[in-house]
């Protein structure tokens, strides 16, 4: 989703790595609990609240698959096959040496897995890479010093280096070395093009894939026709690509392939295409690579919650976030406050079913923590208050924690169960 055009200054990725959250050894908590254990099932939560939920839309919330022994054995075999890089290269070479018409879907998937690692294919979408893999031809030049292209020679292919190094010597005397993953040759155009300089191998056993000019132009031009660019104030803020997932044409639509961070956040509450049903999950899994703080998302969600038509969509995003990545809240006091504010909003708007889902999702993620709070004397204040007990009919919970106090510094949070 986040391969962004280099020429758009506003579409950049952050260079600041997200600091690692240190885990405190684990009281169980209610709304400020627990750890990030990846995507997990909410089916038990749905059953517990089914009678209360009414027409709440839970479509798309994840359910954890149950692995069978057969699947585990297959996974072990896959690991054995892929753990040997030489074996992997042999499989790729076998696929490459087949004629394009003889390549099976499995062959193309093998090539796709290998090619997506190369810089020459880095800025291409998956569908483009798949098309290119289906038409590429494999070539090997055994000897070092062999001339591949002469200066002024008419070009008819695009070349990507798979092994070895080539040198391009330009007419002005300058030279350039290209290694594995680099490309040279034609640009995606049907115009006649000629080589500027001499291309020769620098080492033995140089290996290339070649894609004919007609195929290269057709594939890249077809993709350009299938893209839709969204502009705001004269600048491109989002690029979508039209895709069809089956030959019947029933599963087709646009999928986001590039966008500014602001536009990616906004797309959380927009209608998602049938070909991109996991956009929210993908966003929540990867947003730290292009946002400096999760509050950028949290503040927007609180703002959108005030709009009646967006309230259900916002609540679904938060429920997915809490269920799949609770450590985003547990390890960040500001995000814990966001969650408490969101909880209060659900109470104020009487969304009892969603509120119960939120509370149970939080409780399901709870982990034991050991907290040590030192007091200078027995009469010193605790800086937190408790709620519950046997006379209330439920457990003892932390009701409030004074901000900036020793209790807060020690890690005590509202909702913790003692």
C-alpha cells in the first residue's frame, strides 16, 4: 500500500523508527490491559453479546484458523524446501528455462516470489510483476568481456540481471557497473530506441531475463489504463488500480496501491472494494512504518465518531485495533487515554452492545503484571482509588489513577483488577 511516488513531496515515509515498547511482567486489567498477541478470534465475544447486539455489523472481524496436524506437516515440508537457498535457485532456474507458453501457474508463482526481491521490480504492482514473469525469457552469457549490446544498436528488449555484473561504457568515456537486480535496455514505448554506449559482461556466467519491447510496453501501458488517480488541490493524493480476482468478472474493483498518510487514514472509513476487504487490518498492521504516532489515527477516529453516519465504521476500526494489536494501547499512556475517551463516547451514545464488545475484548487480552509501589510512610497517599469488593458483588478494580503520580509511574492503570 505504501510504495509512494518519489516526485510527490508530500507522499513520504517516515525515517523515524518506532521505539520498542518494553513489557512489564504482568494484575489483570479491564480496559487497560495486556499484550499484542496478533489477530485472534472474537467469536466468543460475539456469542456472549449476541442477545444484546441487535443489528450491529460485525462483518470482517477476524477468526483464528485452527491448524490440523496435516497442515502442520505441510508447513514443515515447505520450510524444508525453502530453507535451502541453492535448492530455491534451482527451482527458479527450472521455471525460467521453460518457454513462456509452457509455464504453469505454479512456475509463475515461483518466479514472482524470486523477482519481487529485485530492485528492477520494486515499484511495480503485483499484477504487473505476474504478467512480466509470464513472458520473460532466460539468457546466459558464459564468458566475461562478452559484448551484449553495441553502441547505436537498436534495442528490442528490457533486461534484468539475475547473476553477475555488466559494465556500460558510454561514448564520453564514462562507465557504469550494474549488478544483480539492476535493469537496462528499452523504456516502455513502441518507438524505435537505440543503445547509448556498449554493454559487456564483467564476470563469467552472467544471467539475465529479457522481456520483449512489445510485451513490456503492453503490460505497463495496460496498467496505466487501469489506474485511477485521486487529486486534491492539484496534487495526486491516492492511486487506485482496477483488479479482477476471477475470470467470471464478479469479483472486481479498485484497490489502493499508493496514497499520502492522511489519505490512507481517511480510507479507513470509506467504502472498501470487494478486492480489498482487509484494508483496515492491513493498515493497523503497518501504520507505524509511515506514521510517527498512533494518536494521528486515534484523534481522527474520535473526530469522526461525532458524525452519526460514521459512528459504526469508527467503532469497527477500534474493535479490530483493540483485538489485534492491544499492545498499541497497553504500552502507550496517551493511547490508553484515547481508549478511555472512546469508551466514554460509547456510554454517552448508549451503544451498549459495542461497549460490551470493547470491554470483553480488553479483558480477553489481560496479562498478569507485578507492580511495586513504594511509599515513604504508611500514612502517605496511594494516588489511586479502588472500586468493588464482596459487598459490591464483583472484583476489586482500580477506578482512578492520579496523572503523573508515583502510582502512574509504577504502571498502575484505570481498569486494572487487583
